[in-house]
């Protein structure tokens, strides 16, 4: 199973690297946003200011590198009947999807490491507790994968992904801006999908207690579960009619 996932992952990376538009969106845009967000923080800013910047940086990677690329990749492979051909082989559906999305996950994690390094290089303090930041990366990535798989069902091509992904982008980034402008996180804010990532980044930088991060974890897990259910219900293996 592992060898099949790795083999599919290598093939998918070659295909992904040939699509310059998708590759550009998945690499250059998050890095530019990451630099811009870090550069916006004034000298001597405290942990809370950097927590907001780090949260936005993570969401930029999860939105562009993971979510958009997942949507475009699955839509493109479905419409050229590559998904159908893979599914007719001996490997399971889980292996097929795992192999196709492995490059997306690895690219997202690499991009995350880069934007966090940018933040630290530009003056961000060391997290008091790195664990919530790690959870924000892992759970946010899982949520974005599930969202991308769900959106791909309504996307006819990689080009159309630029349109079909906009609603989720608006909710994700708009919610993050709303949260960053609020002095405290109100309970209703956890209904926004970006709240979990933003709050976990805050907890990492300020050293919040384990109890304080439970609502953020619950929000991310709930959104991931709902999106995974939707992707399972909507997902198409054959080209749209």
C-alpha cells in the first residue's frame, strides 16, 4: 500500500509540475502573502500581534497550496479520465486519493515551514508552546484537503477551480480578518472555519492552557468531519456530464 501511494505520488508530482498556473498559485502566492503579512507587523510588536500574522500565514498556505491545489488536481484528473483509469486497477480508492494528494500535503507542509521561518526571521518571538501551532498546521491541512475534495465535485477543470474555490476563500480569509480584529474570541466565532487555526496560533504564542485550546480543536475537527462527509457524498470519479 505504501509503495503504491509513493508511486502515484511521484507520478502526480510530475503532472502537477507541468501545470504552471496551479503550481504558481500553490507556491509563489503563499510565500508572497507570508512575507507581506510578516512585514506588516511593526518592530517590537508583542506575541498577540505575531499570533495573528502567523495564523493568517498558515491559512494562506492551507487555502492556496492545499485547498486550491486539491480542488484543481482532483477536477483535472477526473475530467481527463485519469481517476477512472486508476480506480479500475488493483489499488483501493483510499490509495488512489492518497497518492494523488501526497504531493499536495508535502508541498503544503514545506510551504508552512518556509512562511513560519520568514516570520521568525522578521522578528516573531519563539512560541511559548509549539504544540498548538503544530496542531493548527496538521488539522488545518486536513480540513483544507476535505474542503478541496468536496469542491472538486463542482469543478469541471483546473481552470474553473479559480472560480469554484472563491466562496471558501472568502469565508476562510474573511473569518480570519474578523478574528484578528477582535480583542477576545467569542463563542460564535468558532463557527467560522478559520477560527481554529487562528486561535491555536494565539495559544502557541501566548502559552494558553490545554483547556483554552479545546474549542479551537473542536471547531477544526467538526469542520473537517463535515467537509469529509460532504466530499464522500459529492465526490465524482467520472467526468461531469
